[in-house]
């Protein structure tokens, strides 16, 4: 059982504009989810802000033995995430998954990218 | 209780100049704090240097269910952090939080960004 | 015994084109493996996708006291990894190793790089 | 006691050339060490390659309550680290420290940066 059932990404920011051909070069913030197990993962994402109550949960599933790279700027239900605003996220899953955070910032002529494994919460199982 | 009460960021460096429209494109170093719990977090940041005793603590709070993205170049009390100098930081909180470190470097025409989850200290609770 | 025997990298993406002199500036995704121990590491990489069953295992060895920086775009057996497609990977080793993930994206005129220590699975030994 | 006494950085690469004013814009690979404790840290760095036995140890100290940002391209004793070659490193300390890895790549006109907290080895103390 590789992974954990809760993850946190304190950094969140969707740039307000992009530069270059879309969709590859569109500015985006991504949570990469890996479900290496044999059961479907039911995932809930909660989004935190600095000036209001959290949004969500945003619900999705990751089939067994699959990865899903979720773009925050494509989340719509229950509400889109505002551009040019600070946010953070917590990701909870029904089965252990692994989460990595990546951002492509194409506001200027050349891309900038960042990435980090998200913070794995403790769920008593490791 | 997602997170830890002590965190370390050994990398710290505020570039001395920027390129592009401010404040979005101003060079900055950020500690992104997420308080996903239901109690206010009282946070103290201590800043370490290579040639003098530490500065701080810088005090701030993060309300319950909120994120705060703290720019080191905006810290003023008890003293501003010097530009173009190496530093490191330790972040302690009254309740578990999660910390991520990000830097935007806009000294040249195009941005460069980096990010990593900070190092979570052990507080006997996990 | 420094390291773990299972690692995960949820982010995977090999850009479809490059800019600049090859091979240094060719876009690539790398898993950097460090075997700091005194026994050869037999390593198996499994690659996960969003729309099909996993590929692999890709097999390789890292001699004792050596590092090996594996470019995903050079993996050929049992099959090459597609360009411009999301993937993720799990790395298992016969002895403890340490894994770091790095990407050089040279699709535009200037490079962008990202890196993170991979997620260390629990193997009951730490 | 914040930190660990052994750390690993599997990614290492010093670009062979730079672009921009030195020393700020010189390409470099850095291990940022934070000693937040009250005892001097005696540190040994061992460097691993893909085709020869390890180099080192490189010895240095970090005073109590200080940070030291070590550039691998400035290590000279017992031998300099080759340019344009893959390497990895293990950092051991007499007291707990925290280590972060950063690279500035200025081979092309604009900078690229990456950073990650290094992998913390287990030393029975956490």
C-alpha cells in the first residue's frame, strides 16, 4: 500500500495570464495523483483561502493502477478557483495515494516550473 | 490534526533587484502556511544567518481554516531581512500547520521559481 | 543503510520537443538514484498512465557506492514512454536507495527545471 | 533538536558554463545547511559518481545558530568536483541539522532554479 490518505499543498496560485500556445503552455497549477493500488480511490479536494471559508470538496476518482494529473484551474464544481489569489489545498483519499504538486508559470515569454511532493499527513498506517 | 508545530527552511535568499511589473513580478521568498485546523495558529519565525545571531521572532497568526503566504521581504518587526544575503528560517506554531517554501527570482528578464515542502520537525505527535 | 526500497514519483511528462544543443539541453525527465550502500541495487521501474495498464517493469542495476541518473526518455525495454502524455512511476529496489526527480524543460528558448526528492514508501525497516 | 544527522541528495550536476554577472549569476549547486542548535556541527560530505569510487569526505563546520550555504563548485579538498558530470552526495553531521538542495542554472540567457529539502536519513532520534 504505497502512499497516504491525506495530503497538503500550502502553495497555490493560478497566474492570471499566460504566454505561448495553449493548452501545453497555459499557466497551470497541478496536483498529480498516483493510485498504485488495486482499488479505486475516491478523492476529495478542499481549497483554503486567506480571507474566506474553504471551498469544496471537489470530488473525483482515480482508478486502480492509474495516475491523474488534476489542474486546479479546471475545477468547476462546486465553484471555480479565483485567479491571482493565494490558496492552499488538502487532498483526502479513500485509499493510499501519492501526491505531487507542480506549477507551470508562463506569464512571461519563457516558462518557469516548480514541483514538490506534497506533505503527507499521518493516517496511522504509513 | 494535519501538520506539525515546527518547520525548517534552510534556503533563504532575497534577490537584490527585480524585473517586471510589481508586486506580482517582484522577486520574493515566501513561506506558505496552511492552518487546516479549527484553532488559530500563533506562529513565530526565527531567521538564521551565517555571520550573526538569529533575528526574530517575527510573530503572526493564521486563523482557523485559512492559508497565509508570508513574504520574507515584507517582514519588518523586529527588523527587515537583508537583501543578497544567505539566511535560513525556523517556523514554530502553537497548533499543527503545514509549510511550503517558494521563491520567485525575477532578476533577469524571465522568471525562475522554486518550491519545496519545508522540513517538518518532530513534535511527538505526528 | 541510507534510504528506502520503494519510491513514487506522481509527476511525469516528457515534452514533445526541445530547444538548444543536445544532449545537454534536450528536454528530459530524470530519476536520480543513489546507492550509498555496499551491495548492488537491483531496480525495477513501473510506469503508470491515466488511460491504460502500467508499463514495465524497466530493469536496471546501480552498483554499490554509485549514483545513476536515469532519463525516462531513454527507457526502451519493454517499450518507450510516450511524449506529451501524463505518467507517474514507482521505483522498487532490492536494497535501500534514495531517489530524486528532476525535469529539464527546454521547449521554449530558455530552460526551466524542477526537482524534488521522491516519495519514500514505507518498508518496515527505517 | 531540529533535524537529522544524515542527509542524501541524489541529484548533482554542475553546469560547465554560465551566463550573466558573477558570482550571483554563476551556475552553482548548493547544499544549504541549518544548525538551529546550540552546539557546533562537524559536517562531512561524501560525493558519489556513476563511474568511480566516492570522493571525500569534504569537511566543514557550522557554528551553533548559524546557516551555511555550501557551493559544491567551491569544494577543493580533497579534490574539486568535475563539471558536466552526474554526481550525488551524502551529508553527515555530528549534531542534528537540516539540509536543502538548490541549483541555479544560468547556461542560457535566463536563469533556471530548482530546490528541494534533502532526504533525511534515519538516525534513531528523529
